[in-house]
C-alpha cells in the first residue's frame, strides 16, 4: 500500500515498518553489511569482528513499573549486541530533551543508565545533549548505539545461516510483560496491573550459553513481540516454524489483560526476552544453563524449525488446531520502547 | 546556578551545557574514556584504535539553504570522527519521525544522507526507525553514531596533549554560514539571505592534511561556534589563546545580519569548519594543502597558543584593543543543528 505520509504503524515493528525499511532505507543506503539485516551490523576489521547497533527510545511514559527510558536504552542496545553473538563493550548516549523536564527525573534516568551499564559490563563512552522547545518532543528521547566484540566462531549467529530443519526454539520466560507494564502505566488506559517490565540486560546469560552451546540464531523479541521475531526468522531463511501454544509462557494476568483489551500476547513487546534457535541435541544443556539464571528461570522450548510451510509460522493451538501467525499488519502500539 | 528544570540553554553548547555534562553525565557515567572529553571516544581494542562518536540532529527547519537535516547528520558525525584524527568508516542512522511527515520529504532526507555518505567515504550499516504521535516531536530527529579507525600516531590528536605554546591556530574558511542560513530559513525571523550553510564532510581534506602535517589538535566549530571551541581548547589544556579579529574570516553579509539581530559571528554555528592547532613551522604546508581544496580555500591563520592568560581566549580587535572571548553564558540559538 502506498502512503504519502508517515503514519504511526510505520514505526510499529510490523509489516509497514518492514516496507519502509526495504523500500526507502535499504534502497538508498544499500551495502553488504546493512543488507545482512542483523540486530547488529557485523564489521570485519583487520584484527577482528565488531558488532555495531543503534536504537532510539521514545517510550511513553518515561517511568513504568520495572524500569524507565534510561534503563531501557541500555538494556535494549546491550541485548541487540548480545543476540548477535557479541560481547557488548561500549555505548554512546544521545539525549533529546524537552525544555521543562524536571532535573530530578533526568537524574533518575541517568542514574538508572549508569547502574544498568555496570550490570551489563559496558561503558558509556560518548554522548550528546540537545534541548528542544516545549511541545517539540515528549519529555526525553534517548538514542544509544553500541559496539561489541565478536569471536570468529560466533560471527554467523546474527545472519541466521546456521539455522537447520529440526533445530529447536527456546524462549527465556514469560512474554508480554514489558508491553503490559507500559500500557498499565499510561493513564489513558483504565486498567491496573501488578506486572513489571521484564527490561533486563541479557549480556551475561547469553555469553554463558555461547560458551557451551553452538547457538544457530538469536534475536530479542522487542517491538512486535515473539510473533514478529518468529516471522523474521521464517521469512529471512525460508524455513517453516511450528510453535505450540501450550508451551509459550504467558502469565495468567497478561492473558487476562489481553482478552480485556483485545491484544495478542504474541505481539506484545518484551525487553528481556531472547528467542534462541539451537540444535536439538543441545536443548537440554542450553535450558539447564538458562534456568539457573534469575533472568531465564522460566525458559522453555516452544517449537521447532520445520521443512513444511517455508516462510510461515504455524501455531498449534491448545485445542489441537493450527493457524498461521502473521506479521502484524493492523494497529500497533506506538511508543512501547 | 541551580536549575530544577531543563531550559533551552542547557542544549546551547555554552556554559550551561558544560555544567549539565559535568555535573550529571560525567558524574554518573564516569570512566577514563569518557572523561577524555574528545569529539570521539578513543577505544583501544584488540582490533586497533577506534574512534566512536554520536550526535542527535534536531535542526529547525529540516530543509535550509545548503542542506537538510539528513546531510547535516552525516557531515556532523563524519567530522567528529575526522577531527579526532580517525578515518570515518561506518555510521548508524536512528530516525524519530513525527506522524504525518511527508514521504517525499523523508525520501529527500534519506537521499541526501546516502549521497553525503558516499562523498565522505562511509557506509551506513545499521539503523532504527521510531514514529511518534503528531505533536510529540517536530517532523524528524536523526541520530547518527559513527566508527572510525585511528592510526597509532594520531591517537593523541583529540586529547589536546600535544598542544604547545607557539602553535598556530588555523580555520578553513568563513565562520557563521550555517547559523545564518538556518536562521534565514526560519519564517519567524524576518530577514532574507543569500548565505548557504557550509555543511560539508571534511574527512578527505583532514586526511590529506594529516598525511603531511603533525596536527596537534583539531575540533569542528559547530554549536557554540568558534568562540566555544577556542575556549574548550584554552580551558582543557590551560594555555592562553590569542586571536586577531582582522584575520577571522567573516562574510560581509554575515557581519551585517549579526549587527541587525544582535548576534556575534564568533558564536554562530558552522558545519564545515575545523579549527586546527599546528606547529608554527608547519603552517605553510598546512595552509597550502587546505587552500587547494574547495572546502578550505579561504583557510587562514587566526591566532596562536600563548603562555599568558592560561585558560582564556583573548581577541586583539581591529582597532587595537584586547578583550576576553568568554564561553557563552547568555541566550543560545536552539535547534541550530
């Protein structure tokens, strides 16, 4: 569909985002590194491989149960490097601040960033501050870009080239927590929830897994949720993916809110969830490493790579049916991250 | 002065910006790399020395004579890497777009970025797109972060440690063009000008100079203008700087607009101007390389590093007087870059 103007869905992480990126950004910026479409760009320098990634954070509200925009800005970029197989090392921090933001709020955000960077084992090494007039942004937007170092044996993880039929798909816990926590914090939506954002840096747990398991692919399930990541895997490499509804960890409360508001938990954003594609014979060791860690204690195998239905994601439902899980074409939740 | 809230001047590049960075960002994020306060962070990795930098661009209006926000976003970050002595190689591009932006405008911006990246010899290798509701940003904000590679012999350029008394200060042309062009493009200010932004990537010309001249320090004179860069040099290394008003290249038209509107050209933003500190015996070769290039044909020596008045910038005026050029403490022009 042709659009003369940018609409909210162009930023939702679904089909329209994908179209905008392919038709505009890839068309003009095209180069071999960009077109790999990984979570990070892989830079092959003379002495080693680097991963490089960027994300802007515009979450509304800027404080929510389980985190704030600053913590999110560190976790999100650390995780993008981590799922590329890299060890995250350095972050930049670019602030666009609305005139009138309270200095206490800004300090709390910056404090959270410093704390999370320490946890994740990264240093914030450069930054930039812009201030715009009142009403020209919304409190604060933060961009973080990150650099990580990539061992030679991990450099194909982000490309998905190692994915094979029979590989199992693992997720490290409950889906949708971040989406529900942010929605609950919006005063416009009239519901209350105990659910906290899962916002967390997965750098250490992913490095632990990589030390023992030949992970074939990883991606963090953020904007667009689990459904979007699975579709990206299926399309990009042209395999089918079969997942079992009964195995997908969804909190009862998340399910309840979703039924109330008409959301599907598979499309809700997460900020501490990684989808791993691992060889079948490595599932046990992978799960045992994950389940030993607080950030992944509810890890489960949720499905596998199949030969049938190339490019499609098939959900085996609780009542024994099967349906396709499509890339989201409808209304997205804006400013969830 | 204590502020409870962020005000526009916190983003103006003057004293308040400096205070915000020192009191807040450096306090929480502190590490040896960040505290070098260079235009780029210098990363000593196994893969050699890397320069890493970030900038968010919020210029208003997004199109102006001589460029647009996209061209600016490439030039600005390329120049931050270049003045650190690095050869720029890779950029990220993070877009925050307001719902309703015309697709044609976005395409023109992206086209300019691709064109300028090609000119500068860099690849845009990763990106991010967010869309916010109408009225929650202003058309489009762009963050670019960049990575460059740094030869061992250039790794101290950004630190300023090589600056010595007697070194000469060179600028590659007229100051204030970008500031005047952007102000002229604002419909709110009722003046017209023929002046175009000097927005340009200086990567090639800087590399040419570095091949022949042991440059002791460089910085691009963007937000806050020439006066701010000179003050940063003087304060950071605690030398004095003496500049000659008569030698500073200012267009007659810039001077006229400044007199009319009450600006000082020394504080106006540039986006294609580099201040170089070079040993006295290298001035001739440096100027001859610069003046051979279209982007630097009006290069001139404007002053020198002196022992007296450490930390201060002294201007020898046309009529023979002397005055301090202070870091700007007054009203800044918001959203000039």
